[in-house]
């Protein structure tokens, strides 16, 4: 039987660059969410946003202005993702394990949807978007494995978290809309990939070093 006594999946360790302002925003408005909108409604709405992101990405192949629609969907996903857990805690809904599972599974689906949407526009003969998806996904895997070992859920690294990643997607959309014929965005994909791999290397090295230290401390306490 599941127990919530020691589970800390609903608590995040560390803040991103915008984390402090996000917390103030959530505290100010979480009580104003209509009672007819439940925490699970907010969580599952990511499925809708993802479907439209893929659709708009496909349509953007013919008219890049559809990326405005993609950006709106990213903002909506940000808002529902920001408030789903907060609403659950505020109302004591009790969906802690379900919320942890569905919220973060759908975060991955959201990432896939965004990159699939870009794949229709970027003429990427080396399939670099696939490798970017793999590297971004590895950050998520690292967070979940680290959490399972420490019961501390960290999603922001070097002050960069999901919010900053979403903002980078919106900036990318703006660049595509206004600079598609001026900026060789496809040529930037390898740079994005290698930067993400460099960051992943540092994160994994730091995480395993922290795990090693914990193991040695535990071993010392038992001898």
C-alpha cells in the first residue's frame, strides 16, 4: 500500500532564475482558481496543449506565423503546470503520488511535442532534434534517479529549470517567425545539442559525486 509519510515528490529542491517570482505569483493566485477546476484537470490539460503544439508545428511548415499558436500553448502549459500541484496542496486533494507520476510523465510528452513541432520546419538532415530530445530527456532521467536515491526532487540546475527552457522555446519561435530567412537556425541545432551535452556531463558528474559522498558517510556511520 502506498504511503505519503516520507514521499517528497511534491517538494522541489533548489530554485531557478525565476523561481522566487513564480512562488509569489502562485501564492497570490492559487486561491482564486475556480473550484470547478481540479488539480487533475490542470495536469491532464497538458495533453491538449501538446496536441495543438504538434498541429501548429505542422502548419508552421507552410506559414511560420503558426508558431505564435505554439507559443500560446507553451504559456498555457506553463500556467497549468505551475498551478496543478499548488491547487492540490491548497485544497488538500491528496493526489500526491498520482500528481507526481502524471505531472512529470506529461512534462516529457510536452518536451517531445515541442521538438516534434520543430521537426516539421527545421530541415535537419542529421536528425539533430532527435539527439537534442535524447539529451534533454537525460536531464529528466537524472532528476528521477537522483530523487529515488535521495528523496530530494531537483529539477533546476545552474538556476535553469523548466520555466527557463519554456522561455527559450518561445524565443526560438520568435526567431523563426521574424528571422527565418536571415538566421540559419538549423545550423544552430548542433550547438544546442553540444551545449546540452556539456551541461548534462557536469550535472551527472556532480550528482554521482554527491551520491558517492552519501554512501561513504553512511558506511562510516555503520562502522
